[in-house]
């Protein structure tokens, strides 16, 4: 149980385009989802926290207009990178937390974004 | 704020060697502590966790004990295998607030046969 999926696993896009990444909790209801960004050989940096039905809370330094997060249901959150640029190339990872085992997060496999 | 510091890698070991990866933390509350593993090309997987002082988390031969007096959560394994080669992340979560995880920088382990 407690499986989180991400789609797509890899995406390559041209500079200036927008890319949407989906994060789904497959077998539990995720009251909270987190979006992280991981640079090569570095740790995960929290970008934002989203609770179902409310606006996401962004970490300091993360542009909310560039990284649009929607958590419209208890099983789906989306991250849209708007007007992507090469510096947005990274590994994006989501995690989900349910109502049971509140202090445990379950991670998706990540999405590799490459902006040309 | 809360933070996690773990030893820098890479750590290179021969098969069956003993492994220790140090992790210390700074937190104002009573955090839960975690070790996550990331195999090449994959996402993070929870390896083990401990939610209060003196708890020992264990899984797949790995162990870590929550030491409040030394604010540490060192990862150990008595005999590593080639398949243990991965990046290991120490992390904490403020269980009082149920906040997001704060990760250490990760330690790359490479085990050779």
C-alpha cells in the first residue's frame, strides 16, 4: 500500500513552454502533498506544500507564478512549470501524506525535466 | 531553524564491510527521524524511522538509534552488499506540526565486490 505515482517520468521541452507534472496517491487519500526539487548530487529542497482544496504554501525563494501547484482532489496534485527555461531543468519529486500515519510521507518516483 | 547534517561522501566499501553513515540534527521540538534510500534512477524509499528518543529503527539489516543526548541518528549495517549501493538521506520531521521533511545532503555509498 501507500503508492505514489508521478507522470511523466521524463520530459524534454523547449524553452518558453509550460510543463505539467502529475502526482497521484494510488491507494490512499492524500490530505497533504509536497513538491521537492533535487539538483544533481544534492539534497531535496522543499518547494511547496499543498493541502487539498486550498492554495499551496511556497517556500521562500520559490516563484509561485512560475511553479503553479494545484491540489484539486485527495488523490491528485499537479505542478506546472510555466515558461520553462534551462535553469528549471531538474528532478522534481512529490510526496504525499495521508490522514493515517500523519508523520510519514510516501514519495513518487520523480520526474526528470530537461529544458532545451 | 531545524536542520540535518550528514557525513559527506562518497563512501566506498568492499562487500561485507561494516557501514556507518553519521547524521546529526538540530531541532527545537521533538522530531521524528528518518533514513531514506535512493537507488540509481529511482525515487526515494523509506528505509527506517524512529519517532522518539532511544527508539531503534531497523530494516534490511540497517539500523539507526534516535539519540537525543547527542542529537544523532547514525545509520549502520554490519555487512554491506553490492546491492546497497545508493544515496542515503537522513531527514527529520517536526512531529508536533506535521511539517515537511528536512533532508540532509545525502551520502553516496558505493560497494564493490
